[in-house]
């Protein structure tokens, strides 16, 4: 199991578009992946799960992966979140 905490950088947080990008990235990996906010944990490959957390900009989340590519999965998703989902360039 590999775990990393990350601060959501983009102002609007993980609303539908960034959550979709996050899920697409998560689905590139074989590992089971979860997002944790406070005491709630959801499947990082589930749009409804991610949206149910109500993650806004400036929120700290924990990305957790367990499987053959767990480290790559967490680091790849961490990089995506830290980039602000490239929304500033749109």
C-alpha cells in the first residue's frame, strides 16, 4: 500500500470535469485506488464517489493505492492534482 497527501490546487476543486480527468488517469493503473478526505474514503475510479466528497480548492486529500503499480498510480494522480488539472491554461 502506498499513500500520499496532496492539496487540491485548482480553485473549484474536484467538480465534474477535473474529477473525470482524475478517474481517467486512475483507470490507467491496475491497482485499487482510493481518495480520502477527513474520515471518508471512496473509490478513486468512481465519479459519484469523488463528487460525494465535495472537494473544493485548498482541501487536503489523501491518495491511497494498493496493487502492482501502486507507487506509479499515487505519484501520477498526485502530479495531476498538483497541476491544477491544467484548468488555468484553458
